[in-house]
């Protein structure tokens, strides 16, 4: 191989995002019961830690690693991992069904649903106060109600 030629980059992807939580079980309950996520893995580790991976059912994207806060600094960031910005983006194929279901489960919203150039969107809060976008990307085959 010549000096200027580099081998092709290996295939890579982001598969997990760490979400700092106060308690594993309360987080699992919220994500399972309210957002209908699936527990992909829940493996005990040393010192009371667990490797807890959750994902939306039928997901093709990244999963969340629930990471229990163990220091004062970590606890201070539970619910505010991004300084108040939207942290995670949950895509759906049926915005209005998901929106009504989240409403019925007591999820708090930062405002009303709105149409943006990229799709229907509303900001909601998880159990700790992290902001999420619920989004249905525009698709010419899908007509909003």
C-alpha cells in the first residue's frame, strides 16, 4: 500500500447512549410501562451495578444504557444531561396515536404538537425531566389527522 493510500474505514455505528438515572427499577418501569420500551438486557455487575439496556419495541436504532448515578456530580445531572436542550428523539410512524397514548399515561409536554419542515413533533419530558422529541417524519404516504 502506498504512503498516501489508507485502508477503508471499518464499519461503525452508535449503538448505545448512556442515560443517567436515579434508580434502575423506577427507570425500567417508566420506559417499559409508559414509553413501551423493551428491556433488552439486565445483567447484575459488581457493587450493585447493573448493565440495563432498553430500546423501543421494533427499534432499528440505538438503545439506551440506563446508568445509575453513583456520585453527587452524576446525581446533579439526572434529568438535565444536555443543559435543558432536547436530548433524545423518538421517531414514530403514527404521531397522533403515540401522542394520545403518552397523554393518557400522564406524560408532561413542553407545548402543543406542531408541524415543522421535517415532520410532526412535540417535546415531552421523561420521568427525570430530560426533554425528548416525539417525531413523525413527513412521508407523502401518511396523512396527519
